[in-house]
C-alpha cells in the first residue's frame, strides 16, 4: 500500500482491492483549483496508479475496474484530463483480450474528444471576441499547417464579415474536418487601433491582410507538416494492424506495440514470418495510409 492510498483511505475509507468497493466509489465533488496544483490526491489519479499495481500483480479485472471508475470521474474533476489518460482503459481491455469492450469504450472517448484543437481555439476566440465586443481576429504564423490553411496565416479577419476592410473568417475552421486534423491554426482578438500584429508585415496593414491567398510556407514548414501527417497516420494504421493481430492471432503477436514497430522497421525475419501468417487472416501489415485527403 502506497502513501497515496493511505491519504485516500483516510479521507474516504474505500479500499481499492475488490471489484465491489471500486465500483461503489461515488463521483467526488471537487473545489475549483487555484494556481498550480497537482492532482496526486485526487481519487481518479490514485485509481490510475492502483490500476498499474493491479496489472503488475496479474489482477487485470481489478486494474480495469479502477480505470473504468477513473474514466467515469475524469469529466467531474477539477483537473483537465486528456484523451491519453482516458485511453489507458482501452489499452488495458485489449491486453485482457476484451476487444468488443475496448471498441465500445473507444467510441465513447472519441465522442468526448471529437473537436480538434483548431476548433476548440476557434470557438474560444469567438467567445472572447463576443465578450470584448470586437469583430476582428488575427491569425498567427503557424508552423504546422497544410497548403490550404497556410493561405490564412498572418492576417486579420472580420468574424461577421461586416467590416469590409478585411475578409470574413473562413468558416471551415470550426468544422473538424479530417483533412485538417494535423493543422494547428490559432486566432486572437484584434483591436484595430490598439493591437500590434504578432508578425511582421510590409506597407499598409489592410493591404497586407488582403494580399493574394497563396501558400507562403517555407520549405522547412512544408516538410515538417508532411512528416507529421505521414508519421501520425502510419502509427494509427500500425496500431490498428497490431490490434487485429492481438485479436485474431494471439500466439504470434509481439508483446508490445513498440516491439511490433521495432521488428517492422528492422524487417526482421520474425516480422516477415508474421506478415505471412497475418495475410492468411486478411491483415496486410505493410499497408501504407491513404494520404490523398491531405493538402501537403
Ligand atoms: Zn489545414
């Protein structure tokens, strides 16, 4: 039993060693956090740690129960938990061979995180502008954007379209489009008479913001974006393949995803054997992602 468990038990007298007691933990009511605090005394954090301990001791049922409970508590926490934290449950379910449950949990988590970063920033900026009663936003010089998004960097836009000195803010940014999944666009409220743009420009600011809409990325920025998309998409595909291997060919499957990727990049003899066995089950381990939707 660790120190955290003692603190936890002292506060709410549950034990984390039976399914019933884990499942009966009530959703806590937290006070809002002030300043920089760590969540180490939060129940959901302690449950996550306890899951690791149960897994190490071969009690996957208890480990999964802890993660189910912490995922249930996360949205009510005073700490912001990310998708990666929620996804531990999915991974543990797969490791336990519970693939159907893993898919169901994945669907729930995807729904919670369906908005991409650009959309969240976009919505926050619109709210900020509304509360400040201003209509203008500036876009920044972003290093990770596609060919299309690159046309909208380093400009000022009118949210409503009523300020004819500037173009209307492109509405596609709030649509969570798959083709812009890896683009990061940020916008900030702009006071025309007070704000100074965060980028350099030449000549008159209004003329600058209406310059031709072309891709102005440097070769390095273009290469960085392409690398990020290709590597991320390949990882998603490899992970799906690895999951299919785990589900359909348990005996041949490497112990970890990292191990699988290492053998794949080395094209080891075991990997080539695995490819042959997998192909009989309809799994092509050497498949490459379809990049055609992305604007490199
Ligand atoms: Zn884009």
